[in-house]
C-alpha cells in the first residue's frame, strides 16, 4: 500500500522560493516513529501529516529531527493540498493541533492563517547568543511564561542580512530557536529564523515566528497591519494583521511535486 505525498512551496507565488513543506494526507495515524522516519527521509524543514476528524482535520508537523508544537508554512501547505488537490468544499479548513485550534481561509488574497499571538516580555541580551549570531542585538524579547523562540532585534535590515551564524555555537548557547529582525527597507519588517536545536539551521520562511514578530512590531510601529519579508536565501512574503490575541498571515502557495511513498 502506498501513501500520497505532495511538496508545496509555501509563502511563495513561484517554485524555488518560499518554504518547501511535504504534506502527507492519511486515513488514520501512523506510528509516531514511522512519521518521524518519513520526515527525516523527506529532509525538509517540516513534513505535515493530517487525518480527518469531525468537521476538520487533526494536523501534526515533524522536522527531520523532532515533532514541533506549531508550524505556519506547513499548515499553509496542508490547506493548499486540501483546497487544490483533494477537492475540499468551501473556503475554510479547521485543524486541531498541539498548538491549539487553527483555521485557514481561502480568498482572493490567497490563503490566510489564523494563529495565536504570543505574549512577550523583554529579557537581557545574551552575549553568548549574539556572539554565535555574529553581531550584538539592540533588544531581546521572549514569550512570557511559555516556551517559544527568542526574538533578537537589530536596528537595520543590513544587520539582519549580514548575519552569518555559527550554528554549533548557537545550538550550545540557546535552548530555543532564535528569530532575528529589523525594520525593512522595502517592507515594514524583515526577519530570519535559526533553529539548530530542532535540526533546522535556517528556516526559509517561518509562519510561527510571526506569532512573536507581529505583536512586537505592531506595538513598536503603531500599526496592526504589517508587510513582512523573511530574507533567507529563498525568501518569502507575508501580509500580516494583529487582531486582539490572534495573528492573521496571508500568503500564496504553489505545488512543486506530488507522488507516492512506496516503501515504508
């Protein structure tokens, strides 16, 4: 028996940009160890697995190394597969996940994720982390009373673009992934995302990072609507909006490949 698989470039309107995710629709859950092995074999930042549940789906995400609690681009990719390839009716899909109940809607703007906004608090700038990143941040922000990535803020887009992290040193210095960000030159906010702790040195476009970025920059810039760009080598664009305790992120997705897993 074979398993269907799709590879989707998320937060992208053309292939070879945005963040690639594998999507594997299932009729019922596979063994956790098998899903982790499939994600390792796919060797992408995330592989998304989903099964039907009630009027929606249960959704899980695996990096090549671990299962994660929240992932934006692979959620966008999963919704894209449901709408474009599996004939899902309507313009909304609901996912039950380890990160809470998530919703994706389809409109003329593309696909919009409805994700939780993180509560944030300032923390001391950690010089060991900054040494590993390659430049000292002007400010450091962490989720309040919860796990989640550290946000290191820089003054200029060129500061963020010029970082060349030592990933072994960064993994040793920080137990959590690190977002780096600054005001953008051609958009409101630019960022990069480093997560050697979960097997991803640099993620091309990270939807979940914007659960921190959008609340921080909305407050600092005085605007609830933000144009954001992740300035990785592949790059990706997100139209974001803060609504109370939710972050809405809109972007495009395009299918790169579909096929079958024959041996597992």
